[in-house]
C-alpha cells in the first residue's frame, strides 16, 4: 500500500489493538466478523467503490457502513469498519486488503491471549511444508472448480483436533477465499503477520538433521544480534544439506551449508 492507504491502515491497526486489549471484545469473534465484511466488499465492487470514494464525505460513508452492518455484526466490528471508511484510501481494493489483514490479526491476537501464538506460527509453517511436498494436496486446495465447502471439509479432516483453532480458521479463510494469491504467498504473509505480533522476524532454517535445543538457542541469539530484533525460527530438515545450515530471513539467504560451499567451489573451478 502507498500514501493514504498506508496511513489509513496504520490507524486501523491502532483501533484494532485498542479493541482487542479491551476485555469486552472477543478477538476470535471480531476476526470472523471482519472476515465476513472482507468477503462482502470483495464481492460487491460497487459498494466498495462508494465506501472509498474520495468525493464523498467521510462521515456520510461511515453512516452508510453503520446502516449496512449494524444488524449483521457486533458494535465493535461495525465501529471499526466505519472508522476505516472515514479514512482516505488510494485504491478501493486497499480497503478490502486492510480488512483481511485486521481479521487475520484479530485471530492471531486470540491465539496470543491464549498463550498459543508460538504454536500457531509453527503450525502455519509446517502446513506450508506439507502442501509444498504434496502435489495432490496442493492441487485439491487450489482447484478453482472445487467448492469452498469441499475445501473447508478437506481442511477440517487435516487440521481438526490437530491444530489450534486460530490456525484452522486462518488457513481455511486463505484456501476458500484466496483473492488472487497463491497458497504459498498467503501462508508466507500469515507467518510474517504472526511474527509481527511479537515484533520479531522469521528465519527459515534448513539443516541436514534436526538441531538441538542448544543449537536453536544459539542460532536464534546470533540472528537476533545481527538483525537487531527477536527472531522466530521455522525449522526444516533436508538430508541433501550435507552439513551446516541454510538460513533465509526475508529475501536474504545466509548460506552456511557444506553442499552449497562445494557447489560454489565447483563453479569457481569451472570458471
């Protein structure tokens, strides 16, 4: 997002934090309501354009949102959406993207309050690895001809009673309403959002064998020192990594594996 939309989203995040800090607002319920509004505005393009029309007064747009949503969602959710449409948005789609982010953030907040945010982060990562290694499963989850209910049922069979409720809700919304994103991109965004709840970064660590607790602690501390922020490690095992580790933080790869060192040496000899 750029310009006005970025400022509007920042203000909406602050309002969401204030709401979920209150004991009167249930974060999981709020997440479901915001997700429902996201689906509505994604589907109703003309309504979305009216609510983001810069030529219309912000208060008039807020009143329209309250009339439309007042009987459909809770007061806190309606107030939050009304506040968002008062703001200026660079593009009408940005409002929907922002609502979706707030819905996901509310679910992650519910997990955080329950002391389960670390579990949700790990479950999102593991689910992504399972999907990337199983072409049939990925095809089933991304099949455009399959109904949302069929995909939801498949996810319930995979995640039900095996993953945190927040994880199941987040993944189900992503799979049943991808909104043009790939499954991998959506899962990566969710993982980053989860890390942001603790103001920490995510490092994907690939090693030939599982790391010990001591190794994980040392690596996490070293990376935190390098990047100046707490670091969450998503651990993966790949037997083809002969030794050492391969660490990816965002777009940056810290390559410490023997296999890659040998490959680099071979390239140098060939040149």
